[in-house]
C-alpha cells in the first residue's frame, strides 16, 4: 500500500504505441529542472510539452540524444524562453518520444544551460523577496524631481515606461523574463508603486490644434475622440476626468494618442506633460 505521506512523483509508464517510456506529471510535484535533467540522463529524443492555466500558456522543449536544442513559449523562443520556462511553478507536462523539433534555437551545452538557469532562478528568488506579490499592479511614479535625482539608465527607463497601471508584477516578469533586478531597482527608488500617482494630471491643460478641430465628431464614442472634444484649453486633465468617467491610465493613453498625432497641444503644464510618454 502506498505511503499517504509520500509526495506524488513523476509518472513513467509503458506506451503500447511507441514501446517507449511515457513521462508525464505536474510541475507542482516535480520542478522542471529535475525533469529536464531526468530526460538528459536517459538521452531522450523528443519533445516535452508543457501547459499551465495561470496564465494560460502552452510551451515545449525539444531534445536530441538528451541535449536541449529548442524551447518555445510564444512569443519567445530559444535560451530566453528556456530560462523563462524554468520559472514555471505550476502546470502539467508530457514527453512525446521522437517528436521532431520545430527548429534548433539553442546551441549552448545543456549542462551550461541548466547551470545558468539555476543561477537565474536564485537571482529571481532574491528579487521576489523585495517585490510586492505577483498579483500587485504597479504604477509609474511621474515625479519629475524624483526622476531627475535617480537618473534612470536605459534599461530602467525602458521598463518604467511599460508600467501602465494595468500589468501586475507577475505580468511584467512573464513578459520580460530578465526584468526582475531592474524592477527591484525601480521599486526601491520609488518609481514603481502599487499606489497610482496621478497628481501630474492637475497641471496639464490640452487644447485642440487646427488639425484636431477639423476632425471633431460629436457623435464619436471612443475615449480619444471624446477627450479631443473636451480639450478646450481651460480644463486640466484631472478636471476632464469628471466629464469623461474612465480610468486615469486610459485617459493618459488617450492623451498620448492625441499628442502624438498633433490633434492637441499643451497649453499649460508642459513639464508635467513630458511625464505622459
């Protein structure tokens, strides 16, 4: 009788179709690095198919004679994708014996690949200790004085501009697998915060340009068109929020759209308006 206190393990059964080992299980029971090492030790050729529900994703890792030669998880592939897959903590997997690889996207030796992956996992674990929970939505702090004092480097600025007030910590780390250290830097500097900071909207007043006035359509229902109508050169964007009930981040996106197309111009609060982009 099986020991009820013994944790579940990887299932290895005999396949009547291929007369080979069918390897399947759950990542909660067997971490992916262990499964990869197991397949390498058996010198397996085929594809390890992976699937998870939070978020819903499908992925795969291809092997030839126990060597990892391809990893994919749309839109990523190659080594970056392999390292991203090592961070999965839930989901299920099954190995398809002799399934052909879609392409060869990884040239690094598998042992080196795994060692680098484990180093990245250790670094990610340290970063997660300093970040809010993965379900936390992060907002950009648009404090000009703070930005000037911190003097963001390129990678920090690039990630800071992607904090749109919608993406969670988990969303950001899933979309940009190597961003954890940079995200920690932004949080520590106070430039990424769970509390939205929309004070700069009180300083910005937009007015229609000649081009914008020629495109007014009072029947339009999308937010950008409605904002264009509301840009009278007198009301701040914070005041416009009372006229156009919407999320502040959506209003910022609409203002960015109108400014980029020269349909409006900044009549007051030019320095604050630089924080829109």
